[in-house]
């Protein structure tokens, strides 16, 4: 009997040992399997990272190969009227191939919001003329799209200041037909949206100045990671951007959780009758696929509907309250509108680093720039003209000082983009009040955006 008990005890202990060994085996196997899976996953991650890095290097090399310096010939391959009055047109441009057939050449990528500089040989003009136009469509490998507004000249409706007709814009309307040839620079400029970030984006545009924002909205919408609001003020032309906005509305309707478009317009004068303005123009936004056209204007820049100027006081009613601390704002508008937008955003408490303004001309640059105090006296010599002048801070720039003393320096943009005013700096130092986009040659300066930085400055002009 005792033998049986001992045998049972041995089996019990033996069974427990066996079960323990099996448990240890499976634990080791499970750990080993997890280790193997971890090693394989880590190898796959590193391989994927390596392949992405190789792809990025190849893409950069390809971008460098398809880029160019200076100007390159492009051909207009399409055009679309963007309004009912024939005052706005979108042009589609592709590299000129001298009649060759085959696959279109790949164009270098750009940052959404940047512009190209166009140079045109216009009949009756002594020199080639240059102008800057924002790219109004997200990147396409073989085509850039720009949107141009005809500048007929006459009195500004806000300031009353008279302007001559726009030579280049009118040429693009009359002579810029399909198959016409223009010269373009690579895309450039510092007004662009950072696609690597994740915060909400608010885009606010006025008329033709909305063009770079259309590009931003499309690029952000196609990526699909961020909340985006696009406000477009079309004034008394509700059909403005009819072709350019159509695909953006489709994108907004397909992604109602993130994308919103508000197109606002106004009636021509404060006395003009129209339907009552809604108390909350955004109440039906979701019912319209997150695109809404309202007869209420945010009306910055002195032009308004019968409700009076609204500005960002009106826009912020549509936005979540946390946007003032979390969103990035991109504003592209005429000078007076920029000034008021800057004021309204500051009053709302939006941090300065979260606000980005597009500058199209000297007036818009002055509108958002602080007038700096004079830091000392300087003597400026325009050696070619034989004119000497004491620096006057009210001139704002060396170009302004030259104009005050009837020294002619050819210029177009007056904001450091086109480079037409570039002159040799014979002696002295200058300081840029606005960092130029144009790459200034060593020993030269751009008078349109610089001021004296030494007691004596000599420029060859």
C-alpha cells in the first residue's frame, strides 16, 4: 500500500514538474515569438524609413532636375472666365516645348500660397514687363494655374485715388490667348501654409486677392488632416471664381467634418434694397454641404452693406471660440482691409505669430508695417543722377526718397518681389524693412524695401 502511495506521490510531483516545464517552454516560446515579431517589425520599420528616405532623396533630385534659374518659356494651354463681367480669368500654363510631342515635363513642387513672376514682351512697350501672380491651384505635375483680374484703371472705389490701366493684366486678357508664350520664374514667396502642421486654418480673402488662398484650401483639403475655413468676399459679384471654386465646394461637401467655405457678398450701396440679412448667416451652413453663399459682407476696407462694416467681428461668429488660440490665420486683401484685419485679430486676442498677411503692393505692406522711429541722420547719394539728399524717414524707403527728389529708378512691385529696382550699392550699408523675396546680388540692394544703415550711402542710380 505504501508503494502505491509513493508511486502516486512520484507521479504527482513528476506531473507538476512536467507541467511546469511545459509552462516554461511555452512562456519562453511566447517570449521568443514576441521577440521575433518585434525584431521583424523593427526591421520593417527601418526598411520603410530607409525606403522613404531614398524616395525623398530621389524626389529632391528630380525636383532639382526640373527646376530652373531666371526665366523659362511657358505656353498658355487653357483659360477660363471666372466672373460674369469678363474681368477675371484663370490661365493654365505649361512649359513651352517648341512643337515637340510626348509626355509633359514635370514641374517643381511649390509651397501652397506662393507666386510666379511673369515676364512679357508687350507691343508698344520699350522694355519687357514683369508682374507677380499667385498660383491659384494646388500642385499639378505639368501645369501651373494663375488667376488674373483686369485692371481697367480709374478711381479706387475706397480711397478715390486714380490709377492707370494695368498694362500686363490687360495684355493677358487681350493677348494672352491659348498657345501664347510667356516667361516664368520658379514659384517663390514667403506667404505659404506649412503642410507639416496640424492646427486649424482660417483663410480670409477679398476678391482677386483670394487666389493664393484657393491653392492653400485645395492642398489642405486633399491632404485631409486639418479643419479649414475659407471666407471669400466677392463684393457685388456673387459669380466670382465660379470655375476655381467649383472643385473646392465638392471637396467641402465630401468632408463636412473639416472643411467649410463661406462666400459673402453685399448690395451695391447702403440705400439699395435687398432681402433681409439673416441674424445668424451660418445657421444653415451644415445643411448646404458646408458651403454657404450669404448676402452679408465682412466688408473690410471701407466698403460695406447696409448693416455697416462687419470685419472679423462677423467672421469670428462662425468659428469655434478656441480658434483664437489654436488656429493659424492667412489673410489676403487690399491695403485698407489688411489694416482692419490686423486690428480686428489683435482685438480678438489672436497671437501675432499665428497671423500671416499676403502683401501685393506698397500700400498693403505699409498697412501692416509699423512706422519705425528714425535712428539717426544719413546722407544718400544717387551717383548716376548726381543728386544728394538727407535721409527722410517719411519717404519710408530709398526708392521713396529717390522719387521725392525726382531720381528715376525703374520699379514694378515695390515690395521686394520682382527685383526690377535692384541697383549697385557703391558704399555704405542698408537695412531691409521687409526681407525681399528677390535674391539680391552681392554689392547691390533693392531700394524699394531698404533704408540707410550708415551715415553715408551711395547707390548707382
